[in-house]
């Protein structure tokens, strides 16, 4: 089983308008509402790929109930910890006239220490029956920046592998716990290093420095340019299919889902990277984050190129 952890779950709402401007009144042409937050996107894609999945983390209020119900409808086991307040709404306004996107992101509920204790207890039980636990996204209000490091220890003590996809202070604070997998994008990696990465050689060197901390799997995603990866002591360049992306939101989550799914199957490093890249590309062709068409995914698998670096 794969377990996902989303500490700041959301309802991802997308409004499509024929035009959008400040100060006006706009009628929404169409809208989507999805259970969101990065870990929940991972859960949705891993389930579509065929994995048995449990989704955990924090939820609150009526929005939290919506998130839990919509995940359960997809055959995902839900094991969230309820907290006071209301889970956030993340609103994306798409102006179809020019293709621009405007995002409004709520903060979400304040999490208390007692809530963290309950999550650790639940997560230990889930991890004991999981091969991989994927922890993704931002930290909620009220928790310590070291929370991911603490959860990594919880996961490892139960015998599962800990995958991490976060950024900023939460990312830096989690690295001493040596997660089994990290997936910064090139901008997050540059922020961690505190310097600009001007060339691909700089990215490879920076990824190697992460792997040198004792992290078995490091994947630096480069958007439409693919990824640089260090897996089990070897380095790779991943070249994705050539596509005209419809939506890039959730592509990184889909990459992480593919890596977890393939790792649970025991696939080779090259096959893990192919599956992850094809899942990200298929997500990019959907108007929903954390979604892919399986026929398109299988077609993209043939087009992913994985090259071993010297």
C-alpha cells in the first residue's frame, strides 16, 4: 500500500472565464472542484495507476468532509485527522481569452500540538502496512517547521520508506532526517542552495550534493524539460514526451506518485523514472490536477527517454 500525507488539504476550485479583470463582475463559464493539496493529488494519481492507496493528514469542517468524500469515491482509503476550523479553498481563475491564471490561496486551519500527536499515532499504523509514505505540500499554521522530520522518523520506525515533496524551511529542516526520496524543482533547489543555478551542469551538481546527504533517491524536476535524478548511487537525465501542456498544476505530484507506484512494484531505476515522467506528462494533458488518462499514459511511456550520466 502507498500512504499519502497532506498536512494542509484543500478544495481546488478552478473557474474558467471568457475574460477577467480587476474590479469587474464576471460570469463563470464552467468550473471544477477537486480534492486537493499535493499529497491528495499524489493519492489520486497513484490510485489511477493501480496502487492501493490510503490518504491521511489534516482536514477540517465542511470542506474537509468534501475532500474526504471525493477521495473515497475514487477508491482511496481515507484516514484523516479532523481539526478545528475549515480546510482551505484554493481558487484558480483561468482567463480563456489570454490563457492567464490568477490564484487565490487560503491559509487553512490552525493545527494544535494534540492534533499532531493524533496524526503521528495514525501515521504509524498506516506506515506499518505500507511500503511507501509520500508526504507532500506546505505546513499548516501552528506546527513546528521540523514536523516533516518528525513524521519521517515515525514512518521509518514503522518500516516504510519516507518520500518527501515540500519546499522552503520545511524542506531544509527535514533533510537531516534523510528521507528516502526528495523531489525539489529547480527553483526550490536553488532556494535551498541560496544561489542561482544557471546551467544544467549546476543542477546536476546541486542534485548530487543532496544525494550526498544520504538520500537514496533525488529527482530534480525541470518542468517541460524533464528531470535530473540520482537513484541508488547513479545519475540520470530524464527527457519527457513532447507535448503541448493543457495544465501544469499537479505534474510534480504525478511524478512523485509514479515514483512511489513503481518503487512499490520493485521496478528498476530507469523504469521508475519512465513511469514518473509519463504520469507527469499525462497529468499535463488534463484540465484537473492529479488526474491522468491511462491510455495516454501508456502511450507516453514509450516516448520517455532515460539516459545514464557519467
